[in-house]
C-alpha cells in the first residue's frame, strides 16, 4: 500500500521544508515525492534537511501543474487547515489514511499539500476528491509543511498495518500459553500457601483478568513461568 502513495507539494517556498518532508517520508517507508513549481529540491538547504533521505529528493518528479501530477492517481486527498464553504468530502487525517488504504488496491493515491503561506487554492482543492484536516488545538492550528507531511505519512503507515518495532514482530501468547501460565500460577500459589484451594476468594478470576489486560507475548509468558519454576525450586530446596 505504501508504495502506491504519492506526496505532492504545490509551490513549496522553502527548500528546507522539501528536504524535511523527504526525510519524514523515508522514515515511514514512502518514497515517491512530486513537486509542482516553487523552491528547488536540489538546493543545499533541502539536501541538508533531508539528512540521509537524499535518495527521495533525487527521485522526486517535477510537474508543470497539479493535473499533470495527479494524472495516474485513482484518488487525491487535499490537506487544508482553512475552513471552506464549498469543499470535497471532509475527513480527519486518520479517516483519510484508512480510506487511502482501502483505495490503494486500485492504483496510486496522492496526498496534496499547499504552499506554506497560502495553502491550496480552491482550484487545487477541487482537483482532489477529499479534503483532509489534521486535528489541532483550536487556539493554534498552524503546522509547518514538513510537520504536516510527517503526521500524514505516520497515519498512512499505521493504516497499512505496519506498527511493529524495528526488531521484527513479536509472537503473541496463545490461549494455550496463557492457560499454562494460569495453571502454573495456581500451583505455585498453592505450594507456598498463598492460595487455599478450599477458599480461593476469586483469586483465579482476578489473575486471569490481570493478565488479560497485559496482552502478553509468548516470550513474556516464558519469563514468568521460568521465574515461578526458579522460586519453586528454591523453596523446595530450603525445606
């Protein structure tokens, strides 16, 4: 899904914002940047702000106008903080990301950002099918261009279901793992006298409720059971 996302900058005025937007994109696994006029994406400020994301700038595609930039896209989402009397369908950024994920199966999806000072014109907005707002404080809602791009690409990554940390996916504990843990806890509690099986006082239910809230991973279950085994051996050895 992320390979079908296009970030489109309309008349960006600051090269540094272009570079920072490229960096934001790369951190979330989005690679295609399209630029319509404005500042140079090859300026030193752009390259400096891109940090190790210069490859995104190198591959950036330049377009004469927005229609040209959106020509191969099946849907376009316009970003604007300004209220519009007439506008396409309005979504918050999270809803927009989920909608983009659903539409991406049909082809490329564009997210369109306006100039830092003037934003998107009405004509540019109406070239898109959706208007997107990033929920902000009512007292101050001005986001820098690159900040807005970062919020959007983060939500797109979450909508794509890519939320695991860099070390790779951790295996969730199965029901069988949890049942084994509950039995082990009960046995350990009885062996040390903490639990009287004739009068459990809902300890079993409370333990289940406690661990059900924890969303344990298999490795974490193994750690707890290893600790219980060690404590049981130590106690038995001291008797």
